[in-house]
């Protein structure tokens, strides 16, 4: 090449470099403006350690909202493939909530519909930010980091309700005897299960057990039908312990969600959850023979099976379900 061409090339390189430099400055200005004028935020790192160490922090021992003083909340949340714990967070209108969140396994996202909340959840780190919920309603939480085959079903809900409704729900949770009138004759295990269900399962199967069309099957009626076939009682423990992956047919409809494994729950909690879903929402009246509640020992025994979600799917296909 000639001298002249070299010089022309070098000139264009400098021009493009200048363009890139200007773009960087413009982006930084935009980000600064968004953060200061539009109350944007950057997730703050508040702790770092091995995933196990972080998982043992106080916020995550019993994740969920804690009211420190009136309308000021601390909310612990743990993400794992493919769920959030808890999957249903209830807060009163006006609640200022500081979230402390981490992941048990891989990178997950935490994006809340109709808010500017969008945080990455990293294993071994605690992400934190504060948000005030001024408007009542149901806010859908989704994972926006591709985390595996069930990523698109990784959902949860924040429910912002008026103070009265909130207080009543707390009262029912803390003093189950107080609402015994409404739930006469339920066992302590059922009460444990109700809490576990509302925290972990209601985000997908819904608080009234009706599920979500074509993704999460209903538990109303259907779970009793599964329970009643040969092997159904044991199969239901396996579904909770090991999860289930792959399309299933329930009551003539195909569902293709992913049921995560819940082996991190205690034997009492898993037995309680099964006792709850098999008797709540009128399911208690559907049993052909008297239902005898699950015992924690049955769950403990099933932990030795060590199945994969695919094996649970095969197990389900081997059941003689009327589909
Ligand atoms: Cu978790 Cu995608």
C-alpha cells in the first residue's frame, strides 16, 4: 500500500476510536441519570462466602418477610433451580422492604413486574436492595437469567394487600388455634403443611390448589386421584423429595412445567405438606377410604431411594392413572 492509503486508514481508525469513546461517555451519563433521577438502583453486595456458608446466614434459615418495625420489612429469599423460596411474599401497602437474596446453585434473576426491581442472584453472594410497595396488587416475580431446562417456569409472587388483610393472615399463621373455628379438626401436621405450602408451592399451584393452565397441574381433586392408585402414596413423597421433569397428563390435560426437588425441607414439613394438599380445598371428602396422614418416618425412608426427576417421571407413567 502507498503512504497515502496508510494515512487515510489511520485517520479512520482514530475517528472510530473517538466514536467509541463518545459512546462510552454517553452511556455513563445515561446510567448516572437513571440512577439519580429515576430512582434506579444497583444491587448491593452485603456478604460473600461459599454457597453453603451464605445459605446458613440468618436471613435464609427461615426465608420470608420479617417486620422490624411498623411497615419496615426485611425479606430473606433463596433461589434454586427452578424456584424461589418463599414463592409467595405477602406485604402490606406502604411496606418498605429490604431484600436479602442469594442462590443455592447457579445464577438466577429476580425481576419484579411493574417495578424497577431487577437483580442478579449469585451463589455465594448476598444481593440486597430496598423497595417501597405503595400500590396494592399482585406482582409477578420471574427469573430472567437462563438457568436450565425449567427456567421459564421459575416464578413467584409478591402480594401487596391492605394492612387489615395482612394482619389477619399473620394472626392465622402465628396462632393457628385462633382460626380453629374455620378449620375445626385439622391436625398439627396439616397446620405445618399449610404454612409450607403457602410459602413454597402456592406460587405455582396457587393458594387454592387450582394450578396454572398447561404448566402446573391442579391439586384440587387430582392429587387424591393420584394418591388412590397403587403406589400413589409413595409416589407423592418421591415427587416432593426429587421433583419431576417432563410433560405429564393430568385429568386429560397436558402439563409441561418443572416440579423442583424439595429435599431441603424437613421430613415433618414434607409429610405436613402432603397431609395439607390431600385434605384441603374439599379434597378430604374425595377419599374412597379413610385417609391416614403421612408420618415423617415415611419421608425419611423414601430419602434412601435417591431418584432423579426423570426416574420420578417414569414412576408416574407406571402408575395406573385414568388419564
Ligand atoms: Cu432461574 Cu432462570
